[in-house]
C-alpha cells in the first residue's frame, strides 16, 4: 500500500514537471513569441524579459523535480529488475533510462547557459566594450542580438530534446524501453 502511494506521488510529480517544462516551453515559443511581434519593440522586449524571468523559475523547479521524482519512480517500480539485473547498459530499459538522464543533463547545461550567460547579456548587463561611447553602444547592441539568437536557438533545442525524452519515458512506462 505504502509503495503504491509512493509510486502515485512520484508519477504525479514527474508528470507535473513534464507539464510545466514542456507546456511552458510550447507556450513561450508558439504563443507568446509570435504575439510579441504585434507590439512595439521596446514593449516586446520588456514583455519578453519579464515573462522569461518568471518562466525560468518554473524551468529550474521542473528540472530539479525530474531526477527526484524519476528516481523515486524507479525505486518504487516493480519492473526495476529490467534495468538492475540485466545491467544498466545491456538492456533496452537500462539504456533508455541512461539516455533519459543524459538528455536531462543537457537540458540542465542549456538552462544554465540561458540563465547565467545569455540572459544577462540580453538584459544589457555586460560591461560595454570599446573606448568610444558610440562604439560601446554598438558593441552592446551586437552582444544583445547575438545573445537573443542563442537563447532562441537553445530554447528550440531544449523543446526538441524534451519531446524525445517524453518518448523515452513513455517507452519505459508502457514497454521495456526503446533503445
Ligand atoms: C534524471 C532525470 C530523469 C529520471 C531519473 C527519470 C526517470 C523516469 C522513470 C524511472 C520513469 C518510469 C518508467 C516506468 O514507469 O517504468 C520515467 C517516466 C517518464 N519520464 Fe522520466 N526521468 C527523468 C527525466 C525526464 C524528463 C526530463 C522528462 C521530460 C521532459 C521525462 C519524461 C517522462 C515521461 C513522459 C515518463 C512516462 C510517465 C508515464 O507515462 O507514466 N523524464 N522517468
């Protein structure tokens, strides 16, 4: 009975993290992003910045919840033997789980790059380069544009990775893995 409750709770938290991460990314990419083009650039920039700041809190909460709920799920499952007895790297279930964790690590690295490298640049929080004021401003604008391109690129990559991880998760939950 206790094991069942742990499993239900772990599953609930895992799916909640998926909903927040994937649902949020889709909404940012396909709803908010396109809508921003219809407001003046200065307002679009503030809107984009404020919404991304708030969304990043949810992203980190979801990224933290994945391994906790995932491990809890794994240790409360009756099909654990598929991975542990056969070896983590020699069964389809084991390889699928390893791939899931590796891709989660990529999401964490990309999240860190967005949060600590590119978003500060996008917000113009980098030191101005160059001596002359005009040169410094041009340099800062160029750095911001480059950062915006990288944030958008990484966000799309993360979305694609998350979609693949969901497939891996489904293959584990309703089969013996896909790899
Ligand atoms: C360290 C990270 C992770 C670990 C340890 C982990 C572990 C697990 C485990 C053990 C299962 C259960 C398999 C079963 O029921 O037999 C599972 C299912 C699943 N995982 Fe993960 N996972 C992680 C990250 C992720 C991420 C990043 C996503 C998506 C963005 C994800 C999406 C799913 C989905 C959709 C399922 C199927 C749930 C269901 O239908 O019940 N997981 N995961």
